[in-house]
């Protein structure tokens, strides 16, 4: 127990001490991903926008199922949740494979390994922030406007970053040892997309199933983005749910402290 | 005496698992399973500041593992490693380069990965570009580079950090000679500045040129450590005996494929001196003779014999003409002995290699009878260095009185 706490502190210290390097690596990661293409960073925006348009088309036009949700236009209701989801999905698939993808940093250079998933997720977070900027622009331009609840976005996007980073860290450690984890994450993502209330409102299920759906921490975050922009609900008005979410974060921190250092010793030998 | 690196009872055991799942589970078990493989066994070495230490050993003897533990990339199973000073490790020159980014951008990327602040890289930027010396390619994406160019860039970044201890793991193999010289010059400069260098290279030539101490590892154990000369000599002796062992072991005739052995069987090879006694040591300017026994099992219409003399670095010195009718040998079914006399060898004292082939041009097959058999030339009188003796005469408008 003591060692786990010590490990947790160590992991945090490594990340704090190398913060500048992590930020620089995150920036380089962004440049790397989109260099060599003419449109560059533009692609980071185009892909999710295209995705959103297709979903919107399928639901609005195809299924004719897009009644305004709770009085809000479907698209405006849909956007905040799906943008939050895009980040989480990318962070878990790309961040979860980050140590394997950066194996040269582990085996050929002296590099603080625990920062690898962190800088990978951070570079995705930059893109996410850009999308959030566009999202806010859409809300303003559509005449829907922003109110005081919008400030919660800072809280929720920080919570999302924390959740994504911790999960990616845990996954990346396992993925370095066994490739199965990477495949597993990719397969689970599709399932998770449909099980999380992203294109359907969370209120449409209640009772036991509703509880199960809400136990998924991604649900808390997706709902949170909506709370801030369309549902106008304060996070502390759902204080029990918020408490639950931070409980999950604590468990993730603990798990990282327990698992990461143990597996890290093996990295250089298996990669 | 102050030490740069002190290694005490260092042991590294790799565990071999039947599946990745086993490995993952084992990380959490109190009692470990998995087969153990010792890469380093109880190694104790102190390396004083300012020495250039050559680490010698065959592939898989633990050299790279040692370097990885000293640099901190890999962790030891037991023992301690104390390092005093900033390390720059060149375990691989080109790792960490991004194919799409330009050379300049990759300088920053690699420096960043090595933990060098951007401002410091900024300062060294021009020096790095100048050292890499790859011209206008520096602005092009690295994917357009040749492996030699990548190595140049990687080396240039690695040496820019001004380390106290430089660790170089067999990275000079790529790159042309002028680059190698440049690298060695740079390391020479480090040595003069009193920096400590650990150097792995299979080129004994390079090692002899610039290292001060030698460390010979065999199967993870330290065989010798000390002044370079004696260590290299013992290591070379060992290499020779290894080669002899492979030659001697029956059923392991090098370079003799099965299908060809149905046609021709090589049953003996030896080098002999003038008196006909087997030896592999010859005196400068003497004749070198070798005997070669072979058995033709199935009729072949024409056999040609061809031999090559190489120096210790496998550089070709002379190869007999394969097409020359003069080199045809008996090809009737049965056992034959061929004696070849290389007359008045003008080779300078040193180690050389002799290899040869049997050719049948019609069917295009060949049998190499010996893969680089070593021999040594000795010389009483020192006449100069190089490969071949050149006889000369001086005609001087001498001031004869």
C-alpha cells in the first residue's frame, strides 16, 4: 500500500518535473501527425466534422428520428457530446498504444517513460480544444448564445483530460506488454460509442439500465458537455454523480500507481 | 583515482515466457515463473575518468545489455551501477527521427527526446548542421535520406550535447569512410577533453586506433579487463580458436551445400610450408602452398579452380581469373589432389585470408571449399606498413665526395 502511494507520487513527480518536455513533445506530436500533407492541421478538424455531418444526415434525414431533444435543435444537442466523445475515443486508442508507438524512446534513449501517454493525449487535447472553439462559435452564430452555464466547460474539459490521460496511461502500459490490449481497445470503442448516451438522450433509459448506463464515466463527461451548453444544469446539482466520477478518477490513479511501475520495468525488454 | 562509472556485481536476467500473457501476469506475482536467461553475470568493473574503453565480444555476449543498463534504458536484476556525469548514449543513431519532418526539424525532435532544452539546441543548431554536412538535404524530409545521411545527422545531434560520458554502440558501421573518420576525430576530441567513452565496435582496426582500455565479455561474463593491447590479443586468440572449432566439427562443412555434395566432395584442405609440413604461418617472401583434396562423384565436363587472397578486413587483394583455361583442374570421377603454390608472397606481416571456389561454368554451379581460411605472414625486418611490399631503389644525386 505504501509503495503504491509512493509510486503514485513518483509518477506525478516525473510528469511535473518534465512538464516542459511533455508540452514540447505534445506540440511536436501534433506537427508530426499532420506534416507532409498540404492541408496540415486542417485535417484534424475535417475528420470529426465529416463524421458529425454523416451522423447528423443519417439521423435527421435517414431515420427522421431527430425530434428536437428537450426543446433544443437536435444538431446543437448532439454536437457537444460527440465532440467530447471524439477526444476520449482518440485518447484511448492512440494514447493507449502510445508506449508501443514510441518504443524508440523506451529502448534507445533515456526518456521519462511515464510522460509518453501524457504527451500523446495532450497533443490530441490541443485538437479537441480547437473543436471546442468551433463548437462555441457555432453556438454563438446560431443565435443560441452562451450563458453562465458555459463556464462549466472548463471544469468538464479538465475532467475529460484527466480521465483520458489516466486511462490511456493504464492501457498503454498493458499494451506495451501485450498487443492484445490495443486490439481490445479498438473493438470496445464502437461498443462504448453506442452504450454511451451520445446520439440518444440519457433520460430515455431509467431504472436499473439507466443506472448501468450512468456508471460509465464517459457518460458523466458527455452529459457534462451538454449540461454546459444546452441543458443548463450545474455539475453540483448532480453532486452525487460528480462524486462518483471523482471516485473513478481516484481508482484510476491508484491503479496506475499499482500497475505502471511494475510493468515499466519490463518495457525495455519487451519492446 | 576518480571513476566515471563503477559497476558492482551487475547481473541482468531476462525472463523468457511462453506467451505475453504470462509476462503480464508475472509482473504481479510474488514468485516469478518463466525461464531465465542471464545476459550479464556478476560483472564488476570500475572505469576511470578519461578512459576510452572498447567493449569486445561476439554477438549476444551482453555488450548492448551492459550499455543499456549503464545508460539507464534498461534496469538490472541485481547489482549496482554508479555513474558520475552526464551521459550521451548512441545506442542507435537514427531512432526517433520522423520520416516526414525535415532534417532541421528532426534535429529539434531528437534533441527534445534526449532531454535537451530547445534554447540549447537553438545554440548548437548551426554546428550540428555543419557537422552533419549533408548540404541542402537538411531542409528535405528525412524519408528522402540515405541511411548514411541519417546516421550523419544522428551522430551530429548526439555529440552536440557536450556529455561527460559518451556511449557508442556499433553505430559507425553505416556511413562512408570520410564520415567515420569525422566521427573518430570527434571522439578523439572528446578524449582529449578528458571525457570517458564506452565504445562497442566489431572493427578491431578502429578499436586499436583509438581505445585505451579493453573489456571482453563472453556469454555475459567478464573475461578480461585492462590495457587494450593484451585484451585485444586474448580476444583475437579466442576468435581464432572459435573459427578453428567450427572448421573442425564434422558434418559442418562451411559453404558446402548438400545438393552439390552429390557431385563433388571436398575431403581435405591444408596449407603447407616448403618442407610439406602443415602450417598457417608463413615467412614474408616465402612460397605459400596449399593442398586441396576433392572427390568427383558424378562426371562433370569441366572444373575450374579459383582462389582469393584477402586481408583481415576481407578486402580483396587478389582473385585468380575464373575464366582462364589455365585454371582448369582434373574432373574425372575419383579422388584428386590439387597443389597450389603462391610464389614469393609479397604480403606485409599480418593476418590474411584465403578462400577458393570450384567452378563448373556449363552448369553454373560452384563449390566454395573454404570460407576465408586465416593465415599469418611473419617478417623479421620492418620495411613499412600496408598490405604489399613494394621493392624500390633510391637514385639520388648524392653529394658524394
